[in-house]
DNA sequence: TCAATACTTCGACCGACAGCGTAGTATTAA
DNA sequence: TTAATACTACGCTGTCGGTCGAAGTATTGA
C-alpha cells in the first residue's frame, strides 16, 4: 500500500555503498573499478553492490567497451543524498565531538557538490551575489533577479527556465561552512564555466576543486568576491 | 572527514524502523506501545529500535508518567522522509508492477503528510489556489502572492515569514496522486484550521483525514474547489 | 590467436543484528 | 501494599548480507 522507504534507505545505509554514492556526487560517471578503489573493496564486491544500486534505481549505467560507467540516476537522487549529508552533519556536530578533526583544507576551500561548487569560496560567492542583487533569498527559496538574468545572459550562459522541472536557483546548505551556497541550474553553469575557462580543475580522486592563481583572481573579479 | 550518510540511512533502512517513522509522519507523538503495534513487533524489540532512533537523533522523546512519547525530531527529518517517500514511489511505479493494489480509498482521498494535507483533495486545493492566484508556482518553488497573503490574513492566519527558516509555501509531491500539493507553514495552517473548524478529524490509527459532509462542503466553498 | 583487462557468477565464510523470552525497574491505580 | 501497566536490560538464536577467492565471460589490443 505504501511505497517502501526502507528499500531505498537500506541501499544507502551501508557504509561501502554510501561511499560509492558519495563519490558519485561529484557528478562524473565512474567505472566499477574506480568505485571499488574508492570504497576500498575488491572488484567482485563492488560489482555486487553496483548491481544492487542499479536495480534499486539509484544509479544508471552506461556500457562503453569493456568499461561500465556508473552515475547517479538523476537530480532527485542527488538531492536526497545532499539532504542526508546535511542532516548527518547536523547530527555529527551535536554529538560528543569525537572526530571533528580538521578536514582537508583544500576540500574546505572549494569542492564539487554533485554538479555545483561548494566550500568556503562558494559561500563567499553566494554572499556576493546577494549583495550585488543578482539573486534574492527568501526563507529557503532563492531566485534570480532581472539583473541577475542579464548578468548571466551577458556571459553567454544559457540558463533557460522551464526547460526542466529543475529550479534555476536553489540554496544548498554547505556541510563544512554550515551556510548556504548556490545550487540549481545556475550553480551548475558557474561550475562548468569555471572548468571551461581553465580557472580550475577537478582532482581526479576527490571532490576538490583546485584553482590556479590566475583562475582564482579572475573568478574573484568576475563575481566581485572580496579577497 | 566526511559525515557518515550511512548511519542515518541505515537507521531508516530497516523495515520495522521505517514503519515506525512513517507512522510518526502524521506529526503526532506516539507512545512506544502504539509504535510497537503499528510495526507489529513486541514491546522489547520496539524499545530497542526506538532507543536507536533517539540516539541517532531522528526522534525526540518526551516522558510523561509511565509513557514515553516519541516524535520526529524536526521538519528536516520529516522533509527527508518525504523525499524518500517520493523517490520510493517513483521507483515502485517504474518497476514491474507487482503490487500496485488499490490503496484504501479514504487514504487516497485525504490524509496527513507530516503536518499538512495530502491526497486527492489536497491536489485539488493546490490547483484552486493557483487558479485564484493566491500562490504562484515556478519550477519547484511556490510562493504566496500579495492576494494570497491577504486571503489568509483575513481568515486570521498568523503565518508570518522569517520567523523560522521554514518556507511559507513549499510544494510537496503527492505519492498517491503524483501531483503537487501544498506544504510549508501555510500548508500546516490549513490543516490545523480544518481540525479547529471541526470540518474533519484525524483517524487515530492511521493518517486518514475524515471529513464530515458539512465540513467537506464548507472546505470546498472556502477554497473554491469544484465539487 | 594469445594475452591482458574489465567485469560477473558462484560458493563459502562470518560478523552483525533483528527478534523474542525472561526478568527486571518505574509509575499508576485500587 | 498489591496489582497492573509501560518500558528496559540481558542473553540467546536464527537469519540476512557483506566479503572475498576462484573460476568464468566479454572486450580490447598486439
């Protein structure tokens, strides 16, 4: 009668699979072996987990030669994982702090969150967009202002609304900064633009976004982020 | 380094606990025995599960005499469960339909979804609010129009914004109707108002919202819902 | 054709944990 | 005080499922 929450949750609720899913939040499709390495298990075990995740509809798989590329099935799944991540962070922080240990500073600075930018820099970006009135925030909803639409259009961004059901802008709670950053189509465009301009590249084995000196300077200038 | 998604997900990812959590989505606090009955297990097992859910920060507990009342820890948790419910529904519907079985028609008609109204009637309500331009919907975001604010204010609704971080309006995908209905503070107010006016009452052992003949008529009139 | 790589299937092991029976401790009611 | 109710602690059992080794199937490249 009621859809079974438990089957989806139990798919995520296993350490190894959770690690794989988190790795895939980078948005990039990964092969079975890459995911096996990521989760630190053998290929056989990985294969078993991945088939479960695919039949469980959390992942989709694309076969290419002798490789199989896995990725999150869609934004809904990504959103679910983000929500889980946020709640887990909340919980972890209110628990007798055992291992609050300082995370990798580069990871704190800038990283990929599914398909948009997260970390310190992204929070500053968010603030700057607010100050420049390119976006407005009400409660948990974020919207592009007319100025904002012009701003992005001028840079050649094709972020048409209504194309999909996905919102143009969406605030996403940053689990390292505990503040909002920008998700949604616009957030995605900004990240892609970063890479296209060559201002930064994504580390292969992690979610770290590594800026070049020049890239960081130009990025800050473009979005008026104080140094 | 990274908060562990798996521990939260695994708490939900067990059939019995999932049933308890779903039962608590009614928003009402329930005692341990009530939850044990709901999940069809003994009191001992229920006790064990509930203590896990409390230490896992998904539930809070209030002791009252020899009873212990459990409820979801907050709207975030409720939102997580809703998201899971939606995704599970999606998945269930695209799977070789084994048990699409017709749910309890009363449950389909009107039920409680955490703290707001769900089901056929709620979808019609949502449509009507759109038509009357009391709310507007863009992508997945919903907002109260000026007219809408007046409308609810005239009825004595104290739905002030910015009070909490919770949005005034929020669309919530209905798992029986597969369409949007209204959540958020306004959605909550509407449900409470329903009960206060005596137009409907909530079944004790389920999430069914049972309208009286008169209540249904007045409700439809108030929100201009076609019969 | 042969070798190397990528992934899957099968079978076995084993640890984790849901479930319950028994026996407790609070709290209420008579 | 006694009895009943609500919940909890402990120990046991049975099962589910994650893990890997070994063997097998596809795909690529030489």
